[in-house]
């Protein structure tokens, strides 16, 4: 395992907080209806789908290489989502920043597992 892995309970707490922030971000972005925010809505759905896909690939299939590629797509798509939200609601976009930082950290851990195994 790579260095700087937090205890398991930190992952659960962190993901709980991140999902709350994602939910608030989505609420702020979409509270006035979906007609004007079609692109961010699609990007949010894609982000959540990539997020859901990463877990079974990394843990279920035990394929850190494929999971890392998914994570790279998550990072790129997350930046695209943040930019799309920035034009609609800057607070909603800003609430994605902790998620982006966590994805970078997860990328470090994922790459470390891939490299060390």
C-alpha cells in the first residue's frame, strides 16, 4: 500500500461529507428548473456514473489500472462539470472543489496500489 493511507473510518466520513456537498451543489444548480442547465445535469449524471463504476472495478475486479483510467476520466469530467456550473452558479461550482481535491488524493492512492502491485 502507498504511504499516507488514512484509517478506514476517514474514507466513510469523507465520502459522506463529499456526497452532502455534491447534493447541495446539485440543488443550487438545478433549483430553478432543468431547462437552462441541461449540460451541467448531464455532466453531473456522468460524474456519478463514473464514481459508481470506479468502486466495483477497483475493489470488485481488483483492477487498479482500469480504475485509475476511470479516475482520470472522473477528474477531467469533474473539471468540465465545474466549468459548466461556474457559468450557472458559482457557489455550486465551488462546492465541487473538495471533491476535486479528494479525487486527486484518490488518484494518488489508486496509482500507488497499481504501482506497488
